[in-house]
C-alpha cells in the first residue's frame, strides 16, 4: 500500500498545449503499483486553464476547493463549479477547465490506468510555447504586488464592476447579444452608442466574464448572462440590478448615515427598502431564488404537516418548500400588497391546492395548527428588541415539538463578503433599526425565547439557517 500526505507529493507544471497556471500532483500513479485507476490533484491559479480537449477514456473530477468553469465546446456552454461538486467526463467528450482573474481551484481527478494509445486531442491549432521563466515568475509572484494589496485594489474599484452591469442592462446589451452575436461596432449602432464607449463597456463586461469574444472580435453572452441577465428569463436579475443601481446616489451619503445612525432621506416608519414593500419583494426575488435551493436541501421537513412562511415576500421560499415536500401544507403571510405578488407566483407554480396566501401581522397573529414556522430574511430587518419580541411570539404559538427555521445572512457562515456588508444597506435604507445579527447572537436569542436543539449551518454562499425546536 501507499500512504502519503498530498502536500508531500512533488508538484509539476502542466505543459500541455495552451495550459497556463496549472500544476499537477500525481498522488497515486502506475509506479505505485496502481493498475486500474490513477489519482491526481490539479491546482489552477488565477486565470488558469486546461484548454478544451478530448480523449478516449473517461475521468471523474471532485472539486476540493475554490471555483472554476467547466467548458463544453460541443454544447457551446460553460458550467460553474464550486467546492464539493462532482463531475463525470465520458470518453470522447470535449471539455476544458478555467478559472477567472479572482479565482483559484484545487480538484481531484480519477482516470483509468490502462488507456488507449491515443493521447489527448487539443481542439486548437495554436502552437504551444512554454516559457519556464515566465511561468516560474508567475508561480513565485516575483515582482507582483502582495495578495493583500491586490485585494484592496479590487475593493476600491469594485463599484466599476457593478456599475458596468447596471449600465449594460439599462442599455439592453445582454438582450441584444442574445438576439444575435455582434462586433462592438455593430452592437453600438444597434444600441445608439458610438464605437469608443461601446468598446469600453464591452471590455469591462469581458473582464467580469459576463460576455465572450472570439478571435475576430465578435461578442456573445456568457452562459451566466444568458441565464440571469436577459429580459424574460425565469431567473432574470434585472429587477434586482435596477434596485441596487438606485443605491448608488444614496451610498454617496454612507458616511453621513454612519454618523447619524439613520436612513438617508426616509421618514419614520417607512419600509426598510425604498419603493414600498411590494417593490422590495419583487426586486429581491432573484436573490431569493439564489438561496432557496440550498435552504430547502438543508432543511428537511419530513414528518411535518403544516408550515407557516412568516413574511413570505414574492413566495420563492414557499414554492421551493412546497415542491420539495409534496405532503406539506403551507400558509404564506405578508402585507396585503405583497400577498398579491406571492399569490400570482404561487398560481403560476400550480400550487394553490396546498398553499394559502393571506395577509397578516406576524407580530400578533397566531397559527397553532402549524408545526413549523419559517422566517426567511425577516429578523434582520428589525431592531434587536423587535426581533426578539418576534421570536418570543412565534415560540408562544408553536405547538410542543414545533420547529422554527430562521434563514438570514449570518456572517459567521458567509463565503462571500456580502453577509458582512449587508448591514450597510440596512443602515442607509432601514428605518426600523435592523442589522445582520450573526449566528452566535441568533442562537442566544432563540435559547432566550425558550427554543431548544438550536443549531446553525450555511445553506448558500451568502446565507445560513438556524433550526430550533419548542420543548
């Protein structure tokens, strides 16, 4: 047998045609006596790639850490991979891997030891040139700024990325590219922009990997843009983007809001987000969809009969739980104007036989027939006293052994900066004293309210669930 720590296995530079910033550790190889399967660990640095290729053997991939793209040229698409994802590549299927400028990834690859004599076929005629000095300099970071300096630079210029996306949506860039591919000049004519500003905007979007450019300068939407940034798509982020674009002027006054401990330009008692509760529910629908799948997967409701979604918003979480639990009956509660939006979405999902939408007050109404309550992205919208009062109220009406699912942006579980910074959005827009309370404080409040078996866990890169039982 062989026992070795992966860090002790020599690391080699991958020298295949077009590969860049990729290394391999041959963890289990033929010289070790392996005659059925081989195991290797690949590491891709920033802007790394193994270009599209194919071969006459299968292999399996497990992503250990980081994030990257799996490129499938025959299908003209790319899939986003993250830690924990598993991929099977059949024999003969063209594929490639790539990381973005802010991404790195480590992955485990298993392949058969006995392979046909044909080597990998790379789908490019470009000659392969390997510059040992350049690669070594990049690997060592010689002459490069530190990671901390690079990170600070990215933070200070981060507004350029979001503003480029907002402007592209306002101008119809993604819709136009989905309609047909275009050069910068052609697209500028269609959108009424002169060549220089069109080129500048497309270059910015190219850097964010939201669009792609071929060798002759023709642009197309990247898969993520086709899915989320084209008007009319089921997972369109346009309303959310327009809402966030509205923050720009207000956030110019963030320093004033920090000093005053108050929202900018809002009167007392207004809804936490400008535009009213119904608009807020509509624009946050895209973010809710992003979190709903992980929330449902991380919160089994087997054995439960009736769930109450307190502050249901657009109904995304209600719909996700209903689809995942065919025997579950759900009552969705929110303000009257918001209920109209939720009701439309639930009707479109074909769930009116098991889901009831009704207006109500989550601070006073009681639902003793329900055996599970959901508070999703609700508690952090209120001041500490008000949030704790809500938890005590829910505990009072839940039956013995009833459960509470509390879904929020708990920064201790965050895998992106957003759960840490959402408090700034609440500060600028929220007149109700809300802020992100974090997992530790949430567990304490739930225990103080009388709940037991309290636990928290991440259910998406930006959110976590606290699960607690009465009794």
